[in-house]
């Protein structure tokens, strides 16, 4: 009986030591995990900003297309000092290639 108690006691002491080691390891991970949380939040904010800009650019593209097709704005490119009007095919709404692949959305 004494041997069984001694064996269980040794396991209990080992378990306690392992739990202390585990607690230290978890504490060491808490700071990097907090930083990761901040980075992911920032990335989400940037992605939302990119979407908002992209939507605005798409609206501007629609306006340019309407102007290009309107007889009232047909003479705009002929004005001296003003750059030529861009064609609708010059735009790629929602597919801006300047964005890194991980920030693009479709």
C-alpha cells in the first residue's frame, strides 16, 4: 500500500511540475498572440478602407462611362491643355492589380 501511495505521489509531483512549465509557456505566448490580434485588426481596417476606395473608384468609372457616352461631353478631350478622355476599357473595376494578392477581394 505504501508503494502505491509513493508511486501516486511521485506522479502528482511530476504533474505539478509539468503544469508550472506549461503555465510559463502559455504566459510567453500571450504577448505575441496579443500583437497578432492587433495586426489582424489593422489588416481588417486596411482591407475595409481599400474596399471603400475601390467602390468609389467604380462609381467614378461609371460616371466616366456615362460622360463618354453622352453627346454633351463628347468634346471634352478636344479642349487644349486637357488630357484625352480615358476609355472605359482603361479601368478594371474591383480588380486593381496594384494590391497585394492577400488584400485583393472578388
